[in-house]
């Protein structure tokens, strides 16, 4: 269910690729809280899967080449 919430309410920011495939980064805001979510694809079923969520900006270094945060 988390993956569907992210895809409906999150704002797509960027994509990253590694040996396992692509990972999409989303910015989410809910009830005054802001966080980021990485969503990948389950190879077995082709369904989106939430890989991790975080509030720290440290993991954003993987995306620093082109992430523009949404304006408030």
C-alpha cells in the first residue's frame, strides 16, 4: 500500500541507475511532515516497491546532479 500512496501523492524528483535497475526518488509531504522515498520495481512482478524512506538529506547525495526540490 505504501507504494501506491507514494505514486499518488509524491512528487517525482529524479531517477538513479545501478546494477539492479532504476530507482525513482519522490518527495512526499503529509500533515506538515516532509520526507523522501525511493521506489524501485519488483522484477518478478513488475510492481513498484518502496525501497526506503528518509528525512535526512544525506541519501540525496546520490541524486545531487539534478534534484530540484518542490517549492513550498
